[in-house]
């Protein structure tokens, strides 16, 4: 059964609104959708390859409570700053594993914050959604644990920190 497709009509003044990520899906019905299958990560000029897991992509706003004199039933909650969580990528050990080392070794010599991109890919490895990050640094890399008693796939884990999302108009 095929779902009907409808043309997408943007809301008024949609071009004037900033967004945290660019959605490249033309419509909800009949278009590809994001899955937790594969993510491609690029940091500056370094393609880090594809990962099967991406955890921690998010942000939160810190709130400060201020009590106003004479208003005793509730405090005013005022947003103060936004914080961004570290992002952890995991993948099975493979050919893409060597791609991370170019960026990691350059950061050991001289740590430089750079722009990064996370792209959720469809089954054909075409980007569906992209997130652009500013000020990306490596936090940790964890290699595989080898054991003759385990018969599971060996994985590697890369954790990065960033200073926020880059606003790109849709």
C-alpha cells in the first residue's frame, strides 16, 4: 500500500526563521525517514566515517529561579544559558576505524576547535537530516576489548564535545 504524497507548503515567513538543523525531506508521506541505522560524521576536513550508534545529541537550558518581593506564590523562572551534552558514537571495528585517527592525531599535536557535521543516512546512504556543530573537540576514544571467550562483534567508541549547533536557515 502506498501512502498519498502531498506537496509541502512552508508556513508564512519560513525563510526568515533560523533552525538548528536542516531537514532535507520533501514531505512526510512517501519520503525517506530517519532511522537509527547509520550516521556519517565529518569534523572539519576529516571524514570520520559511518557509525551505527549516536547518543547524546541534545541541549538543555539552565533556568534560574528569582523570587520577586510581594509575589509569594511562585518564583519567576528565567533562562540563563544553554548547555550541550557530549555526543558518543559507536561502530563495529572495520575499514572506517582508521578514518578517526587522522583527526585524533591532529588534535593531539594542536587542539583546534572546528566545525562538525552529523548526517543521519537512509538505506542508500543518502543524508536525510544534518546537524552542524561548532567548536568540536575529541573527549575520548575507546578501542575494542578482545576476549577469546566472547563471540560478539568488537566495537570502538568516540566521544566528542561541542559548543553548540550552527543555525542554518531552511
